DNA sequence: TGAGTACTAATTCAACCCCT
DNA sequence: AGGGGTTGAATTAGTACTCA
C-alpha cells in the first residue's frame, strides 16, 4: 500500500450517512470504488475483508477500501456512521460510489486487507489498522453527514476540511498509542538520554551501551520502533531546537556550537537538508512582518 | 548478538558569496 | 577588508546486509 504524506492529502468525501440497520442487513460481498469508514454507535456487526474477519461493537471503527472484496453484516439493530471517501482527489465534489459498486460471491472473499500508510511530518510512518476504537470522532462525523446532506454552496471544500480533521484525529491517536508503547520499549533509556542532553553529539555506540546492546543491533531496534535511524533522529531533534532558537534571534554560529554540531558548516548543511531553507532564510520566513 | 564487507551518509575543509 | 553564512568535494564514520 502506498505511503501518503499527511500534509499532502486532499481527501474527498463521496458519501456520508448516519443510519440504523436492522438485524441481518447485509452489504456485500462487494468491491467499492473508493474507501470507507464505518463507525458503530450502538449495536453489533461483523466484517469480512478478504479472508479476515472482524467483530465490530459500539465505539469501534473499521476501514477498508476497493482493493479487497468485503462483506459487512449487521447482527443486531446497529446505529452507525458510514463515510465513503478518497484519500486524494483534485476535485472536492462528492462522487457517489453507488453506481460503481461491484457485487460478488462469498467465494470471492480472498486476500488480506491492505493497510494504507501515512507519513506524518517529523514523527514517521503510520499504518491505519482495519479496526480500532477511536475517541472524539463522532462529532466530526456528525458534521460531515450534515454538510453532505445540506449541500450548501462550497460543501465539497467543507467536507474536505472536516475529513482532514477526522484523519488528523485518527492519526494523532495512533501517534499517542505509539509513544505509550515506546515509553515501555527496549530503546527507552536512549531516547531519555537524548531528551535530557539534546545538545550532546551522541554516538550510536554510546546510545547502544546505555541500552545494553551491540550498536548494530541497537540501530536495527531503533529503526523498528521509531522508523528512523538513530543518527537521523538525533539530528531531527537538534534541528527542532534550532528552529525555536533561530526565531528567538540566536546567532547561527553560537547555536550550532550549543546544539553540538561539529561546525557551523555542517549545521547549515543539515538545516537546509531537513527544512529546505538555510538558517538565515528560516529566521527571515519565521519572523512576523514588521509594522 | 557479533563479525566482515560494501555501500551510504555524516562530517570536515576550503573556497566562495553577500552585506556592511 | 572582514564577519557571517553557504556550498561543493573529499574523507571518515555509520549502516545494511549476510552469515555464523
């Protein structure tokens, strides 16, 4: 599944509803032309995505797309939100998926769900699971449904903004979950040491020693848990501090020294590599307009 | 988890630019 | 001319990969 950058997404809502399904209501087996989020407010449903099976209870949300056939079945009276959307489409005008849905046979339920990957700036890569328990999503879905039904002027753009808000909330919660897991992880002592002394020019071997691992093994663990190489993480953290200090007017030379860069040349080099701007350019762009 | 090897990216250095 | 900052090339350290 392709990786999308969160800040480059242009989601389009194709359909949104809140409805109540009676026991036995069956959607499928089918292939949809876009992606779908189903959030169960109350009741009980089950979902097959290819060969995989999920039970969905109140407060749970599922995601699937048109890559793999699925089947959704309400087991009890089920109150739910359904949002059809596309991750990125130039036009924000909804394109009702109904006409392009392909119905299939139960024997076509093969394959496994493909999980979309989203790159969150400065944080890393995140995979959207098929099922999870979100919080705070319902009010946004309510607004999406209302906006979709009223079709007031500019509703496509409003839907896009609300969908972006929903996706940001979903990924923000995934980020939170990951940091909770990380706080109990095997590389936690190294992360803590770097946060305590961000200005220190940490060597990978030093960080590995803190955690009691061989440097190569440590680098591998680090990449698995954080999604970045230790060196990249260290530089990224120092550049974050540098941005703040530059906007406060600190001189580039003093800053590079304080943050443990071996030279102003290297600092400038790294800063431009990560931000696309030289430190001086960044300071100029970040400064509020003079009045 | 460690060692060896090939490759990549980080770091350094020197030359350069821009502004005062 | 000198200070502050940027850029490109060469050198060195770190990483990925594979195997034990």
